[in-house]
C-alpha cells in the first residue's frame, strides 16, 4: 500500500465520514515527512507550528522529569494517532518530546496551511477542529484517570 493510500486510510478512519471526498482538500494540504528510529519530531518547550498524522511507524512521547536532564516515556503512538493538534488554536509551546521508535512516516499540516483551509473551506476546517478538540478531551480524561490512580 502506498503512503498516499495509507494517509487516505488514516484520515478516513479518524474522521469517520461517509463521503471521504470531502477530506481531499485536507489530504492535499498535508506534506509527508519521514523519521528514522531515534530521530525527534519535536522537542518539549519548542515552538509548535504544525500538527501531524502518524501514517506508519511508532513514536514515543517523552516528558521531562524533576531530575535535571532526565526524560520519561509516557506514551507510545502508532498509525492513526495525531500529535501537535494544539497548534490549531495558534502557535504553541510543545508539551513533550516525540521520538521515532522505528522508521516512521507522518503527514504534516502546518498552521499556515490550516489557515488557508479556514479561508477556502471553512466547513472542513471546522470539522478538523471539532475532531481535534474531541481527541484532546479524550486524552485529558485518560490522563486524569491515570493520575487519580497514582494519587
């Protein structure tokens, strides 16, 4: 299966729309990016200007610990996952470091290209924002549940 076909599959599953053709403008705005094992996608504290759809491979999410210079893996994300979606609200500071665990392929949607989508297809842009808000809400709920178990 080609990477482009895999991107279509990831977006189709993520957005769960009956008519996939409405996502074509989104597909056209995404730029493919490859990572080798051990390569960072972005660093905690860095400026965020893009979000990513994981098409192939796995990325580990690392957070800084209270011990200087130490990081802890807190999640492992695979195909179909979205990272960096907070940029849809504007430029952000990255809250974690993401590192490829294996060779990975991602589709990047930059904030500037998303702003173009807002102008040219506001309905699709709203669909994207709603989906990313829902995913963020689910992640926050799961994090809160894990924290409650620890405490």
